[in-house]
């Protein structure tokens, strides 16, 4: 960069830049303005569903315990952004039935592609966990409650290190076979890079249709968006249909229990920025997400992990 | 996809799982495995290595711009010995190009006021280049007198940016650069060119790929051995990067191109990956993601070298960089600047 002392104050505001570059239109619209040219990368899905895991995966890994009324306000704000899926709290136990009675509309089950992780996390082997999940998922489906499956350690395990794509496929196939409508493949400790993402997906896609897959990337080593871009590209090229479901957390909430000081989930704001820039529709209003992010960061007294928010709010 | 929204109760009961779900049917293809297998086999038969991404380069040259671009945009001034030590540590980390300083008037950029001392004070390892920025002929002459073997000149793909930055038009800026390039040629000094605002401008907004190609071609024809295409304000996304590179590659050989991505909106690594997929094999980055953005207070700066190396190593691409030593250099400069690192890799590996 050259010398830019006094000229800076005349530059475009961040709102103008976002409008121009992301073709967001006014701050109310979430969808792309079809009248604007887009620089759409060919070979990508037209629509990407974002699964917002901030209230669950994000807050779960934050040191500060968030009071219930703040959590509710947070979720309410997220509900107004256009996000169609907001994960609040998900767990599996024999107590899930009361949760259904309390108004649950969906459940999630958490598997892992690593025996050690499974043992340390839920104190049983992968096989044993699948047995438990099967009972729960079948009962849920019987009650017309959809079940989403998660596969942790899809790109690496904090205990075992590398995880073979075949193992991820095996676990994903089990979850899909028992009736999970969608399988979210999680890079739990964020160690993955585009190559390992590609290899893992190519293996899983042999057994599970891309329409039933999602990716859940942690940004522990700054690789999340590059890995997500890879996921979008790889699947489209092979099948001419997308992985078009991506998990993220507003403000990049969360940390990593396996790497002290590390960052957590990929930030929803930064993800939307990339997807919109690629000409992909998300139905989500970036400005409103940024506001929700600002709210929760103030509530938990932390700086946002979203670069978009950092660049915009302090301008 | 229709969204089924459930009205959220005012209280969360126990650990109720509440989701506003998207109604979505499971795609169940009884012969999915067969379909998938045939698709994947067809792909691997026609492509040697990767799929839609193109073949990635086997080696990437990293141009470390922390000591110049990074430090220039840091609020806290660091001393000459600290700068020298940083550059020496980066040399030992295996980086083959380290942008050392800028021969600019300290009135404009106080952080670079000690340019001569820094260039003279660093250890110059064989096989490592230490380019310096020279905004004008006067700076060039001072740089050569201080021992510079390579210089860098700064252009832009935006008229307004050029006007506000160096108070002339793009055409006039080329006349100034021509003087430097001619002098460099006589003195056997290599010249690298920068094209700022390659993916967007803080004043003009969108920048046409054709304009970037025009400016890049001009630099190349004037004698720059390499041109670094800079997303100065980090607004770019992979599609824009692809469009820009497609235009530039028609005018300038791939081997002479580099990308310089700022991480202002978190897009730097994804944009860099796209550039690699297009065949670019030279990437600029800054240790610890140093720097900020004068156009967005509080924003982050350059792509962090540690995070770039992490990705490249994961992809099996050779960089020659020792990540551990790089982390040490990043740790050192962050302490000197009294700031936290912007590198996620460094954050994840720090001992709290």
C-alpha cells in the first residue's frame, strides 16, 4: 500500500462497499438483486442453506455462561435475519421425549468418525453409539420428527490425528441409513485443508447423495472458508448438484476445547460475504446478522471473530 | 425451500431442542452407490490430480511483506533493531523473498523512516531476495545507494485511488515509473510491480478486470519481472478473483503473476486458493497477519503467512518454510508491537 494519510476520509463507507460488492441491494433485502451483474462462479449451486449453530455450538464453547433471557433475545434476533435453521440446543439422551413434548421440532444425533473421540466424548464405541442413535432416530421418525446426524472429526481427531475418509463414509452411511435426513460432516478441530476436504467428500459422496450432506467447518487454523469453497466446488463438478448446506456461527462464536486460545466456528457473516460475492443466494440479510452478532458479543463481553464485522463496525 | 417456523416460547423449558426447520425431503436413490461410482470414476479417468479446481502448483513462492506492508499499517512504531531482528528471523524461517522496507519520506510513513539503516543492518542470506519499495526516482536512488538489489513500484487499477494516493493519473504514474525502470535496467536491478485495487477500490467501488489487465500488461512490458495483483481493501471473493485473473492471464504470462490478498473481510485464503487453482504460484502474505486497513478502522490486514503455509502444506505444496520458526518470528513481532496475532494458526498453537 502506498501513502494514504488524508485521502482516507473520502473513501466509500462500508455499507456502500458491501452493497457494491455483494449486490445486497438495500439493507432490508437478503436476496441478490437480479438486476445487478453478478460475478457468479460457474459450477456452483444457486442457493446455499446456512445452518446457524451459534446458539448451540457457539455458546457451548464460550467461557461466559449466557443468561436465558439473553439467549432468547439472541435467537429472536437471528430469527429475523432470514436464517431458516437456527440450532438452539441439541443433544441425545433418554430424556429426549420430554423435549419433544416441550415443543422440539427436530433432533440431532452426534456421531464421530473416531473411536477415541467417541469414547472420550460420549463414553462408548462408535458401534455402541450407533445402536443408541438408531433407537432415538427411529422413534423420532415414527413421530414425524426429523433427525439430523453429525459426524465429528471428519477431517481429523484431537486424539487419533488423521481420520480415513472411509471411516467418515462408514459412519455417515450408518446415520443416513437409520433415517437422518441430513448428515453434517464436521471438521471439529479445524485441522482440515482443501485437499483433505476433497478426499473426504469424494469418499462420502459414493454412498450418500450430496443433497443430504452439509459441511461444518471450524476456523481453528483459518482454513474454514477455503474448505467450504472446496466443498462447494468438488461436489458440483462431480455430480452437477451441490452440497449446498453449510453450518456456521454468528460472530464465529465458540472456541476449541482442544486448542486453548483457538478460534471456533466459521463466522456466519464472513460465510455470507463469500457466498453472496460468489453470486449464491442465501436468503439471509447480512446486516441483520451483523447486528445479532454485535448484540451477543456485547452480552458475552468478547470481540467478534468475524472479519466482516470487525471491518464494518469500527469504521 | 419453504421454511416452517415454530413460534419460540418466551422461556426455554429444560433443554428443549427448538429448531425452525426447513422442510426438506431426503433424496433417496436406491442405486446411489452405482451412480456415484460411475461419476467419480469418470472424473478420475479424465483428470490426473484434482477436479474442477484445476491442477494446483507443486511449489509456491511466498513473498513475505510483513516488515513492509504489515508494519507500515501498524499504529505502534517499532525500533530499527526490532525490524532487523524480525527480518533475520524470517530469513531463518526459510522464506525466499522478504519485502524489507520502503524508501518513502518519513513524513508520509513514519514507520519506514529508518529504511536505510534496516536495509544495511539485516543479514543478507544467499538465495534470499530483499526487495524494497521505491515510490519515486529519489527513493530508488537512495535504495540503490543503501545496497538494494531489487525494488518494488506501486501502481493501481483505479484512477481515483491513484489520484488520492500519489496525486496523478494512472498514465502520469507510468511516466514516473518509466524513469525508475530505465534507471533500474542500467543498474541491473530487478523491479517488481504492484497493482493495487485489483478486486475493488475504496473510492470507485468495482474495478473492471480489463482495467487490471491493462495496467498489469503495461508494467510487464515496461520491464517488471513480476506483478503482484493486490486486493488492497480485501473486498474480493473467489469469483471476482477468477474473473480478474482470467482477464490478466490473457495479457501476461502466469509465471509473472502473484496475488496479494488482504483479509479485511476474511476472504484472503479462499481468494488465494482460487488463484492457485488458476495456476498462480506466487503469493504475498504477512507474518502474524500484520497490518490493518486505513480504509476500515479496526479491520484486519494482510493474509497471515502462518495460515497460508498451513494450507499449502496440507495441500502437499512445497514452500520451503519452517512453520515453527515462522511462528516464533510472528510471536516476536507481536510482542514488540504489543498486539495479538491475527494468524489463526498462531492463536491455536499458543500456550496460554
